[in-house]
C-alpha cells in the first residue's frame, strides 16, 4: 500500500505522515527532520535540467522521484502531465500537496521509498529523478526500479550533481559511495534502451534553496525501445 492522495480535488487532503508510509523509517525520519528544520528547503522553482529536457515532450504519465516540496510536479502538471510524485518525507509531501491545492492542480502523491512503493511497472512515459538520494544495494534495486517504471517508448531522465560521485566521504557521515549515480544506471542498459543524452553540463540552477552552490550537472536521458 502507498499513501496516495489527489491534490486539487474536493476530496483532497494532506498526505498522512503518521501511517501509510512504505520504506525505511530511519530514512523518512532523516528527511522529515531536514525539511522540518527549514520553512522552505528548496527554491520553489522547477529544476533547470527538467525544464530543458521535458519542455518539448508530449505530456503523458510521469513519475517524479523524490518530489520534495513539489516544484517539479507542479510544473509538469501545469503542462498537462498526469503526475505521480514520490517522496519519503511526509513533511515535504504536506507542503507539496498544499502548493498543488493552492494552484488548483491535480497530482497523485505517494508517501514511500522508490524501492518499496510497488509502482506499476512499464507504465510511465517519463520517469524524472532530479538529484535523488537513492541508496545503493548489492542487487542494484533502486537502479532497476527506475528503469522498470518506464513504459516502452518512454524516457528516464536522471540528473545529479557532477563531481559528487567521486568525492570523498564527509565528516558528517555522508559517503557518495552509498548512493546511486547516473553512471550506475547506464551500466545496466541493454539493447532495449537507447541513450539520447549522457553528458556533464553547466547547471541551470534556480536561485536560492539547498544545493544552489553546485555548478554542473550529470544528465542521463535514455529511451526504452521495447
């Protein structure tokens, strides 16, 4: 089960943070605390790489992985996409759902981790993962979950901060080796996939918000052929 609600409809309400979550409770608690520490963690504007890569796409079904406070999800919904937005933090989802209601936009919110969400496979025309904090596992569970969600003919757009994948572990306990990076997803691609973009480029960053100091992106855009 997932805690899924539709924002912008008469029956909509904020996602529940007390129950319904599917995933590691320690991860949820960590991200809830990060969001609770600030009234607004991110800029409130969509990520530049998403805008650049998706502005010309025909709207369909999209999965926003790690939707945070909802800026990308709302940008997609405004352009006619049928949006499913996934997030581990209930604090973030409450903010995102409030923004959607204020804007009169419909989004399906899922309070779960990517690997535990039991999303319908091969059903999204676009899977967007903008700087996701996906933990690595020996069986590449998160990487495979990203790929499995993409429908035939659809796209996976995975964007991350350049240089982070090769950085040393921080004194704070953050170790980049613990997380999934675009190169790890690219290694799993077979003949069912076509690489359309795999590059490092200057980041088009919204002003303000956490992470604004990063200057370059790693952008992986791949299409599922069948």
